[in-house]
C-alpha cells in the first residue's frame, strides 16, 4: 500500500516520519519494543498470583500456561491503536470465567484462608475496566457496564468513584446523577444526595426523572421529620420549628413550572408526585403541610389536563399522554370523594376523544366487576354513568369513539350479570340511540355500517331485509368478512325467493370495492368461498367461484385488485380440486383440470412480466399439470405439457434467471422428499 509517509508524525517527537527507511523502521521498532515491554511487565505482575494458584492446586501447570497465553494475547490486543470497545469486554468476559472456575475449585478444596489469588482476579477486572473507560471516555455503554460490574461484584467504594468520573465526562446523562444520588442515600448521606440532584438539575433542567426523584427524597425527609416531631421524646414542642413539608412543596411548584412546556415530562412528574403523596399519606404522622400539598397536587392535576390547557404544546399532546394525565386526575378525584358522574361530565366536555374512549372502557370494567361507582347516599352504578356518557353530543362526533362506546355498552349488557332489568333497558336504549346518531353522521364508517345492519337484522326477527348498500370506504378485511357472514343468511333467504344471481354479485362487488387500497382482498374472497362450501357443498362452492370471477370481470378500473381476486379464487379451487381428486373418476377429474388450466391462463394474463408473483403462478401451473398427469394423458385431454409450460414461462417472465432458480429449488425439494 502506498500512502504519503510525510503526513505521519512520530508521537513522541512530533516530527514527520519521512526520510531514510532505516530511520522509520527504527522508530517503529522502538514503539513495538515499548509495547512488548509494557505487556511483559504486566505479565510479570501476575507471577505471585499464579504461584499462589499453583500452590493451592487450583490450576495445574498446563492450565496456568494456557491462562498466561490468553492473557498475553489480550494484552497485546489492547495495546494496539485499533483496539475496540469489544476487545476490553472480551478480556473481562474471559477473566470472569476464570474467576468463577477458581472460586468453585477453591470451595471444593475447602480453602478458607484468603490469599492473593482470591483478590487478584477482581482487581484485574477493575483495572481492565479502568483502562477501557480511559480510552473510550465518550462511550456511555462502557461506563454503564463498569457501573453494572461494580454493583454485581459488590465494589461499593469503587462504584462511588466511577460514578463521579462518569459525571465528569457525561454531565447531561440523567441516570448517572440518579445512580450517584441513590448511592449516597444508601450510605446515609442525605445532604450529599441532595447536592448531586441539584447539580444534575443544572445540567438537565427538563428531566422529569431528576425532578421526581428529588421530590421523593424531600418527601421522605419530611415524613421522617414529622414523625420525629410527633414522637413524645424526640422533639421539643415548645421550640419554634419550620414546616417540614415546605421544601417539598417548593420543589413541586418549581418542577411543575420548569416542565410545563413538555406534556410528556409533566405527566411523568405529576405521576411521581401522586405516588409520593400516597406514600406520605400512608404514614401514621401527617400534618397541615401535607394537606396543603395534597390540595396543590389536586389543583395542578385539574389545571394541566390536555383540553383544559390552551397552550399549543398541550393541544398537540399525544393520546397516551392525555390519557395518563386524565386518569391521574379522575383517580385522585375519586379518592377525594367526587362522584363518577362529575368526572364523566368534565371529560365529555373538554377531554380529547382518546380519553373518552379510555373512560368508557374503565366504566365497563367497573360494571363487569359489579362494584358501585360512587360511595355516597345517591349511588349511581357504572352502567347508568356509562349510558349518560353515551348520550353526550361529543361521543358521536368521531366514528372510532362511537364504536368504543358501543363496545363498552355491549360488554355491560353481556357480562354484567348483576345489572338490573332497568339498567339493561337503559343500555339497549342508549346503544340504539348512539348507533343511530353515529351511523347518520359517519356513513363511510365500515364498523358503524356493520353494526347498524346487524341491529336491523336482529330487529327484523327473520323477515327479509334489503341487502345493505354500504357507503363505507377504506374498510379493513375483517370488517368486510364480518359483513359477508352477517349477510349470508339473508342471501340464502333471497335465493329461496328466486332473487337473481346478480344481486349476490352486486353485493360482493360493493364489498370488494370498499376495501382500503392497501388491504388485500384475499381473506374476503376466501371467507366468501368457505361460507358457500359450508352452506351448500361443492355446488354452492362452484356458484360462489363463478360469482367471484364475474365480479372480478367488472373491476376493470382496478387491475391489481382484479388480479388478486382471481388469484384468491383459483387458490381456493386448487385446494378443493386436490381434496376431491380421489372421490372422482379420472375422466371427470381431467375435465375439471382442463377448466382450471383455462383459469390459470386467465390469471397469468393479468400480471405484468416483471411481477414476481407471475413467476410463482407459473410454477404452480407446472406443478398442477404434473399432478394432473397421474390421472391420464394430459395432452390428449387438451392440457399443455410440462415442457411447453416451462418454455412459455421462460419467454413470459422478465427475470429468467430468478425463475430458473425457483424451478431448480422446487425440483431439489421434490427429489429430497422422494416425490
């Protein structure tokens, strides 16, 4: 390799390495000699440890020789300029394995007295980690792994020093501040922990975790001080004393002000504050300061709710954040004695729609459990509150919210066995009214159209209903399948009344056209064919296949979906033909196979030459003809030969190499399976 030698500089001299080749080789040789000298010095320091291991008969000479060889290799690897983060971890992993083996053998030999070999392994791992973090100061993963090693090995003193060094290079890493403060708390140094958290907030003032842990610390200190003051001998009651909860309340207000522009951080901080309040209220000793702080938290929860705050940041808050804050608020209100009806009225007025959906599911869960929702004289059940929520105007504004309320009402009527007849009538009335309003406001919603037609079918009690002409668009496959399964009894009834086949085809075409552009029609066609097969056997299945092919012929404006429909129909026909071959005579099976070859030809004409799916269907065509050849002469039966199909496919597909590879793979699988 040729490179400009003059651009390189000697590390010790700072001069270019250009000049005579002998001088360059001399300098490089001196560097290698220094590396070898350092490695050998390190290996010499291991001699007392190795002698002790040999004396204790923990390792024999051959094992010690292997250990020395591996350590020397690792040391040379770490001395390279190109050493990586993983090289240090591999060295440490090897040392951990050696130490575990040494510990097991030492216990087996019943060595009780501690010697140099019992401490050298842990010391060496700390040295390797120290060298790693010195070289990769900016790699937080290396620091976290060093901290984790200290925690697992019980090196508590080293842990404190490592965390302080990590904070020196990564002052904005929140978890380092939390770990350092937690370490000081475990040692009983409350003032040092408070100092670390204050310094951490200077570097990361928008961290909800730092504010929350700082608040937790102050609450614990306040609880301890309050308990000491309430004890008869622990505090002089005549002496004036400051409010123990004042620091915590001040910290709460400042943290809320600092995080008010971030809904996610504010939600996390409020959740931490509520948790701290619950822990403080569970203590036997409280005080007026705690009651005042509880009132501040209640006011803050009511004030910082998405939909109530008018700031732009809160208007754009995610649904998850909105649900978390509103749930915190209504749980706190219930604890304070407010009824669910008040919570429901407030949520229906100003809460985001995602919150209303979550509130409906919560009320349904309360109704299923059978618990009363309000604990005062005028008690209302969860079912009554849910029906009132379903009557709110905002519920029908969004189709997804209306469906969520309808599902909650249905769950109450089906699973709430303790509900009275009056409650069940209320649920049915509210469900019908909400479904009527939502279906009228959202005619393009597939779920609402499905629910509306299902309710009409239940109300008809066997009388014939007109087939629905759904205006829904962008429906999912499961919605269309559910609608087909609901309509199938009506279609069967229509056939008994001599209704034309075109009505069935019209409804199937409407269902396929209402699918979302990215949804494949395969599951819908498969459900249509499966229902016909279960209802009327082979004859009904053939009629369903004919209907689907006729519908595909009308979808000339959607060529891709037309090809998918034809592919799904042919796939169903191939499955049924394979299962019914044994029950038919050879001539009948060959006649049916000839019909399927025509369907293959029709489908292959729908794909473009560069479509990979066309290659797959050519391969299935070849497999089908191979299987049909066992029934008789396929050429005499009017079917093409396998050779003709192969050469036609080679001329038809764009990527002939890929098609040949697929065919060869298929042949290998057939030969390997003994076919």
